[in-house]
């Protein structure tokens, strides 16, 4: 028989699940921007538009600019945490 953990069935206060929040990004400066999330998925935002997304608090999101859509080259604009984006309505 395997030994049982003393805290079985209780949540560990050090291992809190981060909260999700609805955020928004508006692209007014670049032809196309890609938001790349830690889990690998990406959201494309065309110039003059905005997109809202859900992100976990503390998650790092890279903001990449695409100047030529026929090229695979991307330019890193910056990296922000999800809570640093404006809140979506």
C-alpha cells in the first residue's frame, strides 16, 4: 500500500491557479501585429483594428510586427504580461 500525503484533499496555498481576465489590444501603428501567447497560440491584429482575448494573470504575451505578409520575418515590439493590457469592455 502506498503512503498517503498528509494534506490529501486539501489545497496548497502556494499553488494558486491564476485568474483569467478579458483584455484588449488595439493596433494603430503597424501593418499587422501578432500576439503570441505562452502556450503557442497566436492572434493577428490588422492595422486600425482591435481584438479582445482572455489571458491568465502573469502570462507573458509577445507583441510582434509583420511588415511584409509574404515574408516570415517578424519584429519583436515588446513583451507584456496579460494584466498590463487594457481591460476589454
